[in-house]
């Protein structure tokens, strides 16, 4: 076996750990929490399925799919950080950068740089591809929350303001899907899955909040 093939196969064995990393989001059947690998798969399928709703110009769906596959790989070392966990987010950027150094170095140099570049582009949210990818990344757990009685929102006392801020890339990239987000938040407030913030948003179209960058888990 040549050295480059061996390096690639070793990398593929290492990322098998994604299948065992549990997230906070429940599967739609509520039987257990999803894994990082399941999230990445669902993210990719959703990106394809909902691409017709993308309002951003020049999005390369092939690159978005690569982002879906690569964006959480660093969690094999850094672990998953829940999107609404402020304490857990402390040091997240450094943890994930160190994990990226360690993981992508397993690959031959050219491919290591390619994967690292895809991961960094997604995390910065500075391109149309990354904004659409981020919107879908956040919509995936949101969708599962919508059919599991707001499991992660209720469990962690998440407010409507937090949810709207987290979901703002959906408003930007998929305006035709934004009404679904607003409807689910309203239902969550009515049924107690979501906590109303003081001065929380109640507008028919939802807020246009600053969502920030990053790929913490949760919708």
C-alpha cells in the first residue's frame, strides 16, 4: 500500500468516531439522541431537498454538500458544543482549531489543505455557499425540535429571542422557509416548549437578529 492511500484510509477510520458522538437533538421518533454522523447526513439531504428555496445567488450546491460532510469532523476530538450553552462555548474556537490541526494532518498535504479550507469557510459564514450551508445546519435540529415537543429548547429553557437569533441565516438564505420557523416558535411559546424573553419578539415576520457565526449544535 502506498503511503498516501494509507493516510487516507487511516483518516477514514478515525472519523468513524463521528458515529458515536451524541448530540442534544432527538431523532424524530424520539427513541434517542442523534449522532454527529446522522446530523451531517441529514444536513446534506436537506441541503439538496431545499435548494430550490435558496434565495442567495451563485451558491454551489456541490460545495455546500462538501461543507455538510466536513463541518463537524473536528468534533471527533473537540466534542459537540450545544448551540445555546454559553459556558460550553468558552474556548470552543481554540478547541476546534486544535482538533482541526490534529485531524486534517492525518491526510496528505493537498487534501488536508482542501478539507481545512472547507471547514474554515463554513465556520466564517463569509460566502453565499457558507451562509446557505449554515442555514441548513441550523434548520436540521430545528426541524427535529418541531416534531419532538421542542426537546432541547424545553430542556435548556431556551427563549424565543435566542431561537430567532440562531435561525436568522434561514431568514436570509431561505426566506420562503422563514414562515415555518415563525410558526414553530409561536407554537413553542403557546405550548411552553420555548421560554418568552423579556421584550421577546412577537412580530408576524420574526426578527432580523444578528445570529453570529460558528457551527454549534442545535436549532
